[in-house]
C-alpha cells in the first residue's frame, strides 16, 4: 500500500498485516513485557549499549512503531534518520524477500553481483554534480567516513584532516577523533588518531550575527594558520549537523569552504550520512546551495533500514587507492543493495523529496508557534524532515539540557518517540519517516505542546 500524506486506519505495513496509523496506549510506558525484556537486556547486553526509549519494538510501518505490549507510538526518530521511506516500505520488503530467496551473500570481492554495481550507478547519478564518478560500498556511516579519508589521503598524498566544532562522524577510532563531543562518544576510549584538526562552524544562533561568508573566513584562517593547506588532505563537514544539534550553517558558508578547498587542492567531503536521500527536502543537503562535493559519504536512509553505506566521488579521486585498498567482507551485501535500490525507487516514485518539504512546512509552523509562546525555545531550525528546537534558559542563550530531557521523557510517556542531541544535550530533534501522515504529525506536536506547558 502506498504511503499517503494523511494517515489511514491501516497504513504502512503491507496489505496483509497493516498497522493502524494512530497513537494508542494500552499500558503505561513501559508496559510489562517491555519491562521484562529490559531486565533481560541488562543481564545479556553490554552496559555501554544504551536505549532512548524503555520499550521494545514488535512491528512498525507508516509513522507508527508498535511495542511488545501493543502500544502504538508515533515515530519522530526513524531509527535516527534510517527509515526515511518507512520501517516496512513495500518496495523494500518485496526486494529483500526476492533477494534472500536467491542468495544472502557471496562477497563482492570474491564473486561480484549486479546489485552492487546498480547501487553504485544510482549513487553516481543522484549525488551532486555531473562529473565522472565512482562509488564504493561499506556497512556503516563511520566506516564510510574512514574510507573517504583514505581516498583523500591516497589522492593528495597529504595527512591532515579538518572537521568542525559540534561535528559527529562515528565511533571508530578515527571517527571518534573527528567527532567533537566527548561524552558519551569518546570519553575513556583514547588515544585517538592523529592529524585531525577542528575548525569553527557557522552557528547562526550563537555567532552574534556573523554571516556565512564571514564565518567561512574565520574557519579558513584557523585552518591556514594551524594546519596549512599544503598539509591538508580533506575537509569533512556535515551540510546540516546531526548529533551536534541540527545546526544549519548560514547561507554562503558551505560554498565558501568548498571554493577554498578547490583553490588549494583539498578534497571537500560532505558527510551526508544523516542528511542524504530526501531527508532535508532535497535529495542531498548540499543541493540546497548547489555545493558539489568532491566526495559524498552516505548511509542511514540509503537502504530502508538495512546496513549499507557508501563513498561516491570524482573518478580520479576514487580511483587513487590501489586495488584491494577499499572494500570489506560485508560491504555492499546483496540484501542491503536490493533494499537500497528499492528505497531509491520509493523516494523517486512517491515524491518523497517534495514530501519532506511538506513536513517542514507543517512542523515549522507548529514549532514557531511554540517558540512564540515559550521563551525557552531559543531556536527552531533544520531542513525538510530534519528539524530541531534548541532549548535555553528564558531570556538567555544558556543551554537547558534538563528541560530537553524533561520534555522528551514526557513525550515518551505519551507515546511519541523523540530524540535529543546537541553538544550540550539541549536540542530536541525530529526525524519523522516520510511515510508518516499529517494527522500523526499534528498529534505528536500536540503532545509536545502539552509537555512544554506542563513544565512551565
């Protein structure tokens, strides 16, 4: 059944096992079965693996996650921007079922298969720019970021990498070094990889009116004085920051950084792990300012929930690595490739880029109304279906992480999945699947309004 923009009673999980598209609580959150499973988790799963919600999922589709106690929760998280086309998009389900009946794995580096090539062809077509491109497939966003750095170093024969304040790039050793926030991502896990440097980002709420061009000059000055262009392999940046707080740089910042990279032979890498595949109301967030990266890193929304990631970029750069230098046993697994092709087909056939813009219009209207009524909402920002509110102590810019946690917890109790983020933990972020209906969005925002009202 095709997703629609208003929730039907049985939307989102296929014609034979559809899920009612309405929030419905039949127990307290968490319910007894989730409580039991959480106790089993504590006994079996490493303590370092945390969870946002105290419930266990049983089914999902459209804009609803059903937990093991039968509660229907509105999904404003999409598995952290993974299930952009929905948790059970029909094309994805059908494609994976067909592929699993054929074979589950052979390893592309041993006996290759067409699906891997077809995904690379799609990425080469869809990513910004009409230059000659090549792609390589991996498993996770962090793995793809590391491989983008490998490609940049192989191409330039330079060692250094520049990233930005508040940035998040993963949990592996190199990507921890590239990630700004210590707790919980880096604390106690060092020492980290060398030759990683951090530059100031354009952060409109906290930049005192600095425009994009001026913010870029500030960043470039830091890079030139602390690193030097001749030592720099790559600049790696999220076009809209994810875990760092959904920060959208001021207009002109990204183009200026990209232009400086071109001038100095530095590889400009767009980390579109969270922003890619229609999430921001463009196929890729760089498209909003017509920025053409040298390399684009993708993951999350690429395959409708199956683990897949990619690096796509200029052919001469991607081909710089020696044969055997890129790859991995599971990279481009055939099931994930089938899912990716179906997810891309879903995005294009169902107009999900436009749908993301509709979600932005609806949600920003409600969030700006909340901001007008509550001075603790310091900022409303984001693009498409990647939106956030930054919470502050009223009348100041002091981050209020306690309020963010309080509001999120209240929303969770009422059956709305919402996530927090930001360097200071004071940002509520919203990542609804694009299969969600308008009425579910309004219901979730009603819950949010009530949660804010209850804390005044």
